[in-house]
C-alpha cells in the first residue's frame, strides 16, 4: 500500500454513527476508512449485536441486519450507557458499557488493516460531541483494554476537530473567519472560528450558537417549508456584519435538497463546502499534530483547552524564576504534574496566572498551613497539580519534611485556584 510511515487515525465516535480516517502520505490528507466499497461516506452505525447461536459479536449494519433477522434488539446508545454507568445483560451475561465499547472499537479499528495491513497505530484521536467526564474516562478505559494507552491516544471535542480541520486547509480559506453549520438529530449548531494573528503562534478560537428549539431534525419530513424559512433567517442572523470567507455544512440534517437554494445564496463572496466527514478528518489532522508532524504556526483552542499558563515563583540559580505548573493550550483533563520545593523562609506560595491572549497576569498567594512552618530551608513539599475543568485547578501539597532532621508528616493540604 504505502511505505513505512506513521499510522495516524482520526475516529469520530457518535451516538448514531461513527467514522474513521487515516492520514495518507500519498495524498497528504486524511482518507476515509469504509466498511465496504458501497459506503463512500464511511458511516458505521454505532451498534453491536451478539449472535447467540455463534457467540460472535457483530457491529454496524451487520449488527442491525442480524438483530432484525432474529427479531431482537441490537445494543445502541453506547455513549449514553457509558455516562449512565449501567451494566447491560446479553444472553444472561452482564457487560459493562466500557467492555462493549472496547468490542466496538476493536471491530471497527480492524477495518484499517484493509488499507494499512502491517502498520501499528502510532497515534489515534477520538472525537466526541461533548466532553463529558465519564464518557472521556470510559473511552480511555476501552482503549487501554485494546492495549492503546494515553501516550498513543487522545480524546477531543468536535469543536477541536473542526478547528484542526480548518487550520490544516489552505490559508486562503481561513484568511477571515470561518463558519460551520452542523445539523443532526440534536438540532442545528453554528460554530465560527476566529484566528488571532497577533500571537505567535496564531491562535484559532471558536464561538458557538445553538438553534435546536426552532430548527429541528423532524421538520425535514413534517415541515420542510418552515424548516427552509427558519434556516434562511438563522443564517442571516448569525452572519450579519460578520466577515466570513468560508462556510462548511455537515450533518445528516442537510441530506436532500431542502437547503439547496439557501446555501447557494450564501456562496456570494464566500467559499462553501459540504461533507459528512469533517470531524473524523479533523481528528486525523489532530493526530498528525500530536505526532509532531503538524503545523507549528497555528494553535487550536477547543472547549477543553486551558487559556492561561500557570507558574510558581521559585528562587533558582540566584534569581527569581517562574516554574511552569500548567501549560496553556492543553486539555484540562491531561494536566497532571508534580514538583518538589524547599521552603526558604516562606509562609506562602506565589502562583502566577498569565492569559495567552492579552498577557494579563493574576497572582494567587497560597497561605501555607502553620504546621508547615519549620526552620528555614528545613521543609520539603511535594506539589501535585490537576484540573477540575478549564477554570479550576486543584493543588495538593504534601509535607515531606527534611530527611532525618525534620521528619515529614506526609499530610496532604488541598487548595483550589481559578485558572
């Protein structure tokens, strides 16, 4: 097939359908991985079914067909089941939702062997619509069952996939703002990318407007004329006085020709693209970036990314320095750092927060527990930093003492700071 290269995978994991793409070093872009030649869009129903007579797990369209033939219900809504944490009984045996997701991922990822028969996965990025903590953790657990650890896997939002997709296109397409209309069973969502060119590297951020109450998926069949009118008014509202040079349309809601005339009217002075694999390809570009082969001049700021750098003021090599605790532009759930410090006549720790957009600095002074006050330079502390979300960080401080001179208590003190 292709020469020995990195195998970079983008996986759009959605409640109804999933899609896979791999980066091609021949075309220098992601290519869709399809179950068969008839399915050009690569849609794989996120469905499982166990054939009781053969004890074989089926997935996708095969699972749906087999369940229908047996007059039984297949396993659907895997993502919802993971968030609920409820076990599922199949033929008198219980399965956790994570175990079922592992089976689905194992089956679908085997499709890659048809395109890249010998290469192991170098990096896989799974993209989901919303970054619910239980779902993210469940995906990582399922991947670990497959032998794919976090050093090769990352979970990101659809928002971040869209950002990655756009900034990996020709620069002329994101010279100004870029808009995306996403219409599926959840309703219509409009996302607009703005690129801050005053920073180095450029930072691509995003804003979103949902319109699910007025523009509904069921209107395609029940109220097509009203749907067209509502969509036309929505496009006029969100694009009013906006300098948007490129528009993307994705989602099964746009299938058919009901929106054709509205989309055609939006082409005046803009580039317009329609397709159903934007998120999987965006995840594939993200995998390329994470493998060290992506663009260096643009950084994407998805909903799970932190917008501030957080540092600790320390005295090192005869000077006051800022030691990094949290880097900006990383997902909050990946922050997990530990550092040891020795107190030098200090009763508090100085934490600095610096915004990557405007450079504003906010200082947090953490007052230490009086139990930690010993003779100068005789207290060693271990600081462990994690994040609760994009706005809050937890700092655990453990008293390690100072060897035989000052035995540590190993007590933990917890602090929460705004980031």
